[in-house]
């Protein structure tokens, strides 16, 4: 059996209980060594074979999976964050489907959640933003034209930009061209939830300057939008005394 497991955003204790149990039981672990915290491997059982996919191709990864299946082994494919976001898991699953091999998925804490926790940030503030755009700049890997940063920026929603730390000048230009004001709050979070985590508040216009001043060149997320500084938001109706819910009637409040 193949288990695709989300390692979480960085801190070893942010893997799920299910994910940790699968790691402990695995005969083979293939982990994304460039991004997954190696401390997670401490819980592997004696005799478990570990592969670092950072130095492997898709074909080499799937060959290891197929060989493990022949031997009746349990295999964990350990991806950073949650595998459903920039995890390149679908291509692996399609090969397993072709071979008739069973697999399942165990979700993890995505880096965009880890970055929010680093800043004690809520992406969805009433009257500020009720949507989160998760995207990236086009680089070595292209982005569909209809999903350009500029087109998303027109919505002025909370935006989380992955895999773009080396393109911050271009990112700022696209955000401003799309509709964000230059002084719109922004944040850079480096290695969210890792011991070496760093976090900086800046603006859309100063993203590149902020990264340069703090020597941030990779492994960071950029968060864009007024939710970053959590000002000018309206109190949620959910806990308002004059708002009726399925579980609580509204209370009359004197004005």
C-alpha cells in the first residue's frame, strides 16, 4: 500500500497523528528532502529504507514504489505541507492507477496555514476579504495566462504567493498593475513553523527591498492584502449577541 502523507508546514510536531502513525509503520519512506523536516524520520522503525526524492526523478520514485509493492511493503511518500498544493502527486497517482496499485492520502498542514499562524493572521476578515487566492508567479514552470497574478489582483482578496521569492520585483509590479495599491500591506514568511522561521511585514511596493534587507532568497511565502495588518474589519456575525444561529437565539442588546 502506498500512503501519500503531508509532512506539515515545517515543525516536526505539526504532522497529523495519522501521518505520524503511517511513518512509524512504513517499510519504505520516500521523502522530499529539500523541504521536509528530517526530524520527522526519527520515528521510523528499525529496518525502514529511506529515499530522498530531491535527487530522484519521477520514474525513479515510482520504481521504488513498484518494487516495494512487489515485496508487500508499506510505503510512505512524504511530501511537504499538504500534498494537494504544489505537491506533484497527481502524476504519481496516475502511474499507480495504470499499474492497479492501491494508494491513499493523508492531509497535512499547508505552509499557507503555517505562515498565517506565524503572524497570528486570519485571512478571511469580514468587510476585508472573504476569499484566499493561492498562486505563484510564472517562472521555470509556466502559469496559465488566465491565472496571472495581475488578473487575481483585481479581486483585492487575501493572496498567498508560493514559489516566487526570487521574483519579487516582478511580483510587486504585477500586483500593482492588477489593482493592489502600492501601500497595501504584505508579509514575507521564511520557513514558516521551522525553528529558523523569520517573518516580516512590509507593503506590496517594498517586497523586494524587504527580502533583500533580510537576505531572504528562497523558501518563503508572500502574503498580500489588508488582512495582514487586520485593520478596518467588522466584527463577525457568528458571535454577535444580536445574531441568531441554529444553536443560539439573538439577544436584545440595548443601544
